């Protein structure tokens, strides 16, 4: 009997206290198997009771417990099916699995009567029975599994060794080198040693070019020559490219798929300061106030010129921000307006011209004495912008003192001064009965030049010594534009009113497209002379090269002062100022007259 609750098979005790086998009623093959395993085969099932008889054994053999034939789980779950043999369907005979049992139970047979039923031969021992039916198959499979596992382990170990070896080799080779797939922009730096990287990278990567546009000027900055370089982090970024992983082999492979490293260029403070200084020297100009003056009998106003100031801090910031990102940076200089403009002297110029042409006569007895317009012009005193003019009494007294005879000289001086201040003609007859001496008051005429200007020289185009010498000779004491000391010019390094430069065709065009093919050109406060004209005088020039260069300087400076070319007249005599050889036309001479300031910024002289 099998106790399903306790999980044990129970023997039934008879009346004589002898244990007897109890036939179990179950026919469930799985339950049968469980019962047999639990009781070592001492259970006999009713449906196999006939197999419980003792089986005869041969002489000398030990007695065997009756066995029990038990179907396998496969046989139970998948019953036999007919198999085609020689055209006939034959049911296969299931192979019995021996189990220890006291009584041999015949195996189930198919319904076909023609299939013989094999008798189960019990094994000597339960262990022998298990070994006979199971062990051969398990042993063979284990050997196959063991061989497969050994092979897999061998392959795995070989792969691991190869992987470790490749990583060691890659790590050793690239310990002091850049990984092979690394690029800086389009430059392949893979395989470079770190020493080569440090030495070659700054030279291999071209430094950005940068030019600055300030107003009408275009200036190339020599930033690549001093103080510029790549970002200090660039070399470190190249070194570390692909090294975020601890596996060198993965870093090597990954470097081929990494994006190129973009260099960031920086400038040293020294490079920026030098560039800003160059720009400041090129564009900064001191504003020039308008000035009125008389030369001979002509009254004219020297045109005012606006100045330019460069905000150095803003320019430096713009250069730093643009370097390495754009090719051109626009910098807006600050415009400096003059404190006195030509309009402030408009009335004074008109009054002075009227005074110069005033007719004054001094009648002494039958003699007439009249100052010339040039003499009257020398007596005109400009009191300041919009402050009118007056007469220099001391100058009139000097003239009256030259008249012979005895008369009222003091009264005569006062009469002439009054007539000139009123711009009204007069014929004055002084008293000869009460002669007086002329006044001795000091002169009101301005001391020194009417205007002083400073100029700079642009020496970037070469020929600086000859340019400096020729300019000093032209604008120095006694030069053409000093006008007898009325104007003063001085060479300076900074704070100039204008700059004289020699320029090639490209620089001339940069000043203004209209200047490209001219011999001289003035744009704002830049006075340019074509270097080809400077190097060689034209064949029509009668003088030497030195005198020709003087004429070129006088020509362009005269333009800046505000004088323009005259209208040609056949009867006019030739003059050098404002008549350069390239513009010399037979019979032409300059007529000085003021040019409005608004025209000064667009004046371009034609060339050959």
C-alpha cells in the first residue's frame, strides 16, 4: 500500500505477523515509477500480477528477484505508431526500460498479433540494470560534451590571449604617439609622436589671416608673425583623442570614427597691442581747424579737416573676437570734429577782401599818397572766428611815417584806420598847420604762422629716406607751402594732421577706386603718391628727379590745404605749385581759392 500523504509504501502484516506483498491497483505509469523507486521494487501491481511468479535460474546463478518491466516516459507520452516495412504497416516494438522489481512485468505490445513480444530478462542487481540501460548513452554524451567544452575553452582562451596581446601592443606603440585616425581640421596627425606634435603642429596649421577695414582704408594685420598661435588646449586635445577608454585597441579603432579637432587660435596681448598701434598710426588724425589767411591780395580760408580717433580697447576686442573666425574685421573709428570750421570765417573773409580793395588817398598839398592793396592786406587783423576783423594801427602808422612833409600824422593814421574799418573809400587832407607825430602803439598783427600742421610719413612702401628728405625740403622753412612763414609744418610720429605715403596700385585703389591709376591722390587726411611716379620722372620733365619729387609733394599737400586746379588760360604764366608735370598744360597756372570742406573728402587728381 502506498501512502500518498506520507510518501512511503506500506507493507500489510497478516495474522501470523508475516509481511506479505500488497498488490497495488494503480495503472498510472508515472505513479508506478514513483512507487517502485520508493520501495526498491517490492511493490507488485495487479495488472502485472502474473509476472510475479518466480523465474527459474540456471545452476550456479544467484536467485533473482522478479523484475518489473516499466515503460519509459517517452513511450507513455508518445505511443508507438505503425512503420512502413516492405509495403506493410508494422508497429514498432518499444524498447523496455528495466526497473528493479520482484516480478517481471511484460511490456505493453501493440494490437498487431504478428509482432512478437520480447521477454524482459531481469538484471542481476538494480544497479546493473540501470547501468545496462542508461550508462552507455550518458557516457558517450558526456564525452562529446566534454570535448566540446574543452574546445570552446581553448578558443576562448586563445581569443582572450589575442585580445590582451593586441591591446598591449597598441598601448605600447601608441604610448607616446597620437592615435592613427586623429585629424586637426584636414591635417592627419595620426602616428605623430608627442614631440613631433609639439614641434610640427604650429607650423603645419596655417595661421589665420586677418585684415581690418576702417572707414575707406583696408589694412592687413601681421598677426601671424608675432604672438599668435593655437589654443594651448589643442595639443592636449590631440594627445587625449581616443584615450577616454582604458582599452588602447578600442581607442585606436574609435579614432578612425572621431570628428576632426578644430583648432582655436588665440593672440597674445603683445600681438594685439602691436596691431592696434599699427592701425592707430594708419588712421588716427588730429582734427584741423579752419584758418583764414591772406597771401598777397588774396584772402582764403584753409579748410577744416575732421580727425579720427581709434578706440584701442574696442579695436583690440574686435581683433581677438574675429581672429580665426573671419577674414576681415570692420572697426569703426571715432570721428573727431574740429572746433573751428570754415563757415566760422565766412564773413571775415568777405570783410577782409572788401577792406583790401578800399580806395584810400592822403592829400598833402598837391601830392597824393595811397597804400597798395598788398599794404592794406598786411594791415588786416582777424580777431577770431566770427569775431570780425580790424586794422593794425601800427602798420598804418608805419606807412604814414614814410610820407614826407610836416602834417598831422596822428590824425592821418586815425582817418585811414577808420576808413578801412568802415570799408569806405576816403580822400583825406591832413592839417599842415598843426603837425603831430604818428602813434607808437604796438602792432595788432598776429605773431607766428596763421596755422601749424603736423605730418606723418608712411614708410611701409619703402623709399622712406628719400621720402622723408623730399617732404622736409618741400614743407620746411622757405618751402612752397610755408607762404613766407604763414604756415608751419612739422614731422611727427603720432597725432598728425595728415600722412604722406608712397603707394602701389593696390594701396591707391584701397584708398579709393578712383585713385588706382592716378599719380597723386588725397582721400580725407591720406596723401598718396604713386610709387612708380616717385621712382622716375617723366621724359617731359626738364629738371632732375629731386625737383620732380618736390613738385609731387607740393601738389598733394596743396590739395589737402584746400586749393584746386585752375582753369587754363593761354595768357597765364606757368607756376609749379599745384602744377605737377603729369598735369602741366601749356599756359596753365594755379589760381588759389578755398575749396569747401565737403569737397575736400572727394578730391582726386587725374593722372597722366
